[in-house]
């Protein structure tokens, strides 16, 4: 329910700017709803979702988006759905009404925090804490993964070619991740630093 | 060691939790020798040198239970699959066919 959304920010600051190299932005006010297909209902769920939103629920680690609704693969027959609070009044209620028969629908808005990392050194920064390869040959816009950063479990996906990555972590770890981001990105604070 | 998760692809060992033998079968509590069978089920392991079917949990990833076929001497992994898909022990599959 929107009126129960945590109003305190998950992160201690709105952003971290590192010259023209890395930009780290707290993405507050995102509604996050998790859906898990019920047993033997995946096909019906996928068909219903396509009919209503014109989106195919990805069956592999990937992200799709249409009209302000983003879908990120989050495990076997599980997805995270995201939209801005301002754009959609109550995503969980809508999803439960539309797909409750095919899927377990749970509001994760209070459980997750999302941070966006972008800029030409974004991959270098993330490489310090992420064990999967984020090189553009193997991970690009539309790709997603469930993995960890600095020992914190997270979902990560790439939204554009700047590149911009978004990371969803448990909200209680948001502060810890932010401190890690501050220190790990400190070397990029001068725009003329040598590569 | 890297494990090929059927959902996520190849991942570092530190994303997984090891659970052990994938072919253990929980004994029937109504069995006359249930006590002895449960002791064997809980404590006795064969510690094979070579081929081993074992359970792994992708906890820092997609949270899927995986059965891996691994060589305990070389750590080579021959195959992985989701435990619910074909990872069931042969005994369990045979039980299902009988029922």
C-alpha cells in the first residue's frame, strides 16, 4: 500500500558525484512488487501479462520496460515489477487484481532499495565488489543478474549505454552499500585522473 | 571452483552453500527399524573418492537448489541441474514410478 511506504530515504544522501567519471544516485520513490508464478500457472501468467501490458516476462536474467513499468527477472519464474510512485498509485493492488490467480504478488517497496550507478567508470567501480563479468561483450542494456556486491545479495540490471546500472539491495543494507560506494569511488573524484 | 547455475550461468563458489549428498532418502518413520535408519540417514556418509552427486544452494544468486555431479578428487563438475527438474535421487524417481 502506498500510504505504508517508508518515507525516510533508504540512503544517507541523494547522490555521489565523481567529476565526469561516476555518478551514484539513490532511486527513492520506486514501487517494487515481486511476483512468483504459482505451480503450473507460469504459461497463463505470461499470456495474461502480455495481454495486459504488452510485455513478455523474461524467462532468463533480463529486464524489459514499457510505459513506465519495468520487469526484471528475479529467479526461476519470479520477477520484480517496478514503477514510480507518482506514476502509478498502487502497483501491488493492480498486480494482485490482474494476476493474483496465477502468481503470488508481494509488495517489496519497503524491503528493497535501488541505487543507480552510471558513467564511464561505472564498470570499474562495480568490478571492485561484483564477481560477475559486466564487460559489454557479455552484459549489456537489458541484461540482469542475481548476484552479490561486497557480500550483499542484490539484483543488478543495465538500463542504458552510458552505461547505467541499477542495483536493488535489501533496504537494511542500503546504508552499508552507500558507504562502500563512497570509498570505492573515491579514486574517481578528479576528472583528470589517469586511467 | 565455479558452478554452472542452470538459471544464472557460471558463478563463483562463494555464491553457493554446500548441502551434501543429493541421493539421501529420508526413511519412513513408521518403519520397524526407523531408529537405526534415521541414524544412518543423518550421520553416515560414504565419503566417495571420485564421482559424487551433491546439493548446492545458490543463496547469493537466484536461490535455486541445484544438483551438481562433481569429481571430489579434481573438483571437475560434469553436470548441474535444478533439483526439482531431474535432480531427484534415483530412488525417489523409482518410488514415483511405482506409485
